[in-house]
């Protein structure tokens, strides 16, 4: 009588997919790049806001007066 034997899955074979999945989920490769993108976009937005504010005549006049007073003697 011949019995067909099926190899049992070893513990290493069942644990490896779980470990590799966990490794992929906790891998932070590229996280720094994403953080740089967010910081760059925030800086670009802030720069755009400053440009809009500084182009107004009222703010430009206030800054000009401030510089004149700072540079005047007496």
C-alpha cells in the first residue's frame, strides 16, 4: 500500500510571508521624500502668500516708511 505524503509547511514558510508583509508595512523608505514634498509645498504656498501681501500698495508704503525711519539719522 502506497501512501501519498504531503510535506507539511514548516513554521519558517508560514512566518516569512507575515514577516515580509510586516516589513513592507513598516518600511519607511521614501518617507523622507514625502516629507520633503510636503515641506516644499508649504514653503511655496507661504511664498505665494507673501508675494500677494507685499504687492499691495498699503503694505509697500508701510515697509517703505519703516525702512526710511530705520535709516534716518536723528
